[in-house]
């Protein structure tokens, strides 16, 4: 009995990795598109045709997973197929019938899709929406024209590809927005599509370093009759790349707030930490920030952190400069002195004063509290 549960658990884990491959499977080339690469051809040459074949193969492989489980049970003698067929184990008999029916039904579905130049395939039906003659049954070649246009644009190097997870991605070309999913792809022509950011969610990855990941949901709504709307969920840091690629403005609902760039996210985290630091009482009048010349100077570098005994070269030192910077400019200066390839270390790193080069950390940045002399 223990071997049965071990086999079942192992098969479930492997099946999960096939349906939703983790990074390790992708790196090792153990994905459907890698294993069947000879049958699929080159995505960069014939994008639409490639995904037609990929969707069919993916659907068939997934439908075979229950049947493969049954074959393993029979091979390792966990069930007696003769007694099952004789009706001694009704549960396994029903399971075997369903496991056989699923791939057979999938084959029938694929054959149905392939008739009349794949006219019934979900990908083709989505493309037909953008044909002048929307009736694919009476016009077998029109969808091929749309596919050819998409293929041509996909070959260009200036396209933007954003991987949303291991099985789907969003592609923006000169004129098209494409969402690739395991069993189909959805397309929208930019000329008649509305893009709306309607949701954002933030996930804290590390409370100590204030590391967080922010995702946004973009609703893609084609105005063309019959076109299917769809949603794309991307990392907020990828928003700028998508916005620069599409020709349509992306509307953001008023109640949606998110960081468009890594610097925006760092500035907010920087401000949150400075708010927790002690304030610095300042009696003189403050002037304009010399960084932006717009906001008033509102921060002072005042050593708060503990210096280790021995005076190491990387210890923070006292800064004697008067307040001359606003918190936004100080945050931008701090970020500009950090390692671009390790943003997770920025808040815990050190920087030097823009004027006197005194070394400080984020604990030494204090907001100013004006105090009038009596």
C-alpha cells in the first residue's frame, strides 16, 4: 500500500510540473515546447502556425496524463486489470473508462478543429474577427492574411515580451497585443482596443528589507464586434515597457496606485523608513531643495546608527551640512549610488552626502522639525 501512495504522489507531482512547469523543468528543457520542438518548428518564423500546433500537442499531452497514471498502476501491479474488467472493482473500471475517453475525445476535437483549414480552432476564430469577411467557412484564406501580418511583426526585434508565468506571456508588437496561453492565444489590434488598469495588488516578500512585489491587472477591451476581451496580469515594473510599446494610452483608474519603476518603489520605501527615524529639530529657516528647486528642504543627515568599536572605513560618520535637500531628491541620490543589479540591498546599504561626502545610512536621514527660538 505504501508503494501505491508513493507512486500516486510522485505521478501527481510530475503531472503538475508538466502542466505548470517550474523553473528547474524549464532550465532543463523538460517542457512540452522543448520536447516537441521538432514538430512545432520555429516560433520566430511562423508564430501563429507554431502556436496552433503547440496548443494541439499541449491539449493532447494533458489529456493523456490520467491514462498514463492507469498504465503505471498496471505496470507496477498496483491493480489487477483482469479483475477490474470482470467488474470486481467498479471504481477503477469507471476511472479507466474516463481515462480512455479523455484522449479519444481530444483527438476528435483536434480533428474537428483541423477541418476546413483549421477554421474551427479557437485561435483561428479569434483571428477571423479581424478579417473583412468574418465568415471563415466561406473565406478560408482571410485568417491566413491576419496570421501573416502577425508573423511579420513578431519577427521584428522591437517587440515586447512579458512573461506573466511559466505557461503564458503577453506580447506587444507594432499593431497587436497578444496573450499566449496553454491552449490558445488571444489577439487585439491596437487601433481599436482600450487598455485599462483596473486592479493592483502588493505582496510583501521580506518585511525586514521592505522587499515587495506589485502586480497590476490590465483589461484589454477590443471595440471590434465579436472580438474577445481579456485580462493580463503583469509585474508593475513591466508596465513602463508595455506602455512604451503600445500606441494606445493605458488608462489607470483613479483608485489604482502602483510603482511604475523600481525607483518609484524605492522612494516610497525610503520615505516609510525615514518616517520611523527620529526628527531633527532645526531653528533656522530652510530654503528650497538644491536638487529639484521646487520643494522645501526637509531632511537632515544626522548620525543615529551605532558605530562599531575600531572605526571601520565603512562606518557612518557625522555630516555637518545644513539641510539642503528634500526627501525625494535624497532618496534618488541614495538610489543612484547603489548597485543596479542588487536592488534588494539598497535599503541596507550606505551612501555619501552629496556635498561633504560623509558616509551615512538610511537610519541617519531625519525629517526636519522647525523650532522657533524663544
